C-alpha cells in the first residue's frame, strides 16, 4: 500500500453531537469508462464496504456500489463523544485493497 | 516426482496463503452482496431488496439535494430524519445502471444523519428508504442533471 493514508478524518464537537467527516482518496471506477488515449476499458475498481467505529464499537457499516462519487465523502453525527475518543474509519474495495485510519477527537 | 524439503515448505506456504485469501474473500462476500448492486431497473431492485413489503412515503425524512446537479459525477446528499429506531438507510438513484447507490447501517448512538456524495447518470428521482422497527419509509426527490456521471 501507499505510504500516505488514503483516509482523511475531521471531527468537530458541538453541544448535542460530534460531527465526523471523512474523505477517501479512491478512483471509484465504474468499469464502464474507456481510456481516452488507447480506448481500452478501465476495469471497475470501487470501495465496497466502509465502517465507522467509535472506541472500538461499530457505529455504521456502509455498503456501496460504484454509484458513489470519486474520492468518496461521508459525514456522520455521533450523539455522545468526548475529547480523546477514538474514531476509526476503514474501507475495503472490490480488488481486495483496504485501508484504515484512527482519529482522536479533540 | 521427488519433492525436497525446500520445495515442500514453499508449497505449504503457497497453500496456506491461498487458503487464508479464500476465507478472507468469503467474509467480504458475506457482507457485500453482488445481487444488491446488480444492474437492473429500480422496481426490480426494490422488489429484491424489500420483498412483499409496503414502503410508505414519509414526511419525517428530510433530504438536502440540489435541485439541479451541474455535474452528475458529484451529487451531494444530506439525509436527516425524525423517525425513531432507524436501522438502515438506503440511497437509490432511479436511472443509474445500478439503482442502489449505498446502504448504511446506523447504530442508535448515531444521530439520524448521513452526508455523502454520489453519481447520477441522468435527471431522475433520488429515493431514500429508511428501515426502522421492521417498517420501511421512503422519500423521493427529483434532481435535474446537466452533465451525466457514471461514465458519461
């Protein structure tokens, strides 16, 4: 895997909830596009599952197809979260690649 | 054919590696179903996902969607709802080759809120279906797409 993580996580605490936003660097190829130079089809390559965990507890699992936009962006709101809590986002794609990143709420 | 020790160890490693790969892919297949994301019309997709279930239109689902999406490759959506005990949230785009865009499971410790970005092939209805207490609720909203996504 690449040295740099594909996942970016931002969190912000509000009075009633904590907003968690994540941006993932991924091509999300549909398999229907063609290379503009060679005309060869670009194989499908997309994230299938994404999980959000909070202090080890799974809060959401998202299953997606290639209908999700390139460089997927998701946001969630956690009802109860404190500073120092750990958020983990991980994904797995149709080619078996995966990545995971931890984030500490400030 | 004679197998020396080095060859035997090598074979053993390959075998165990492919075995672990097999079990790994089995797990991912269990969670991600190809049939859910197969390309057929919206009605067929709904019938397969929610067999013999009534999907009520609900005002308790609020969608924040652009009226006109200038670029079908990136359509932002924000879903909020006042329905209680939400278990799953589904996003469909009516005329996409694969109507089901994504499905989310939501833990009770999450607010009924999801933000995402998805692709739309052409102007059509976006349908969000929420599963709560074994009941289904839906909300539709038309989005006009100026430039189609999905490989257009």
